[in-house]
């Protein structure tokens, strides 16, 4: 692959892939891989919220997480009575509650 710049999987990364990297390498480092996972999750959530609006779901079906403020659509892949969007937010809330009690 002499003279050819290899493309990376994460579109928002500006760093090139290393010259001596394996031919199937897609990310420049671990932080780029993690950022790609977050970006893909955001895209899936945004798509689910868009579908909820297109299908005429009730406004209450798209809610905000009280901890991080991210919007998410209730229903697949979330339960209909879900409050927090991620387990990390739920755990943060429980830790804050435990600290307030003690």
C-alpha cells in the first residue's frame, strides 16, 4: 500500500493510521475506537427518536435522562418505564442518593 492513505473507520478522527499497522486495523488507537462506539450509539438513539416522531408516538415516549440530559426513546431497546438512559446514570443517581442519606 505504498503511497496510499488508508481510511479509518471513525469519521471524526483526523489522525492517520500508522504506516506499520496491520491491514485490517480500523482505528488509530483505543480512544478513537471508544469515540466511534459513542458516535454509533448516538446515531442509533437519534434514529430511534426520529422513528418515534414519524410513527406518531406520544411526546412522553421521548424522554430526557435526569442525570446526563440525553434524550432517548422509550420502547425498543429500552423499557417503557425506563428513567435513566444508561446503567452508569442509574448508578450515579444511586450513589448520590446513598451519599445524601449517610
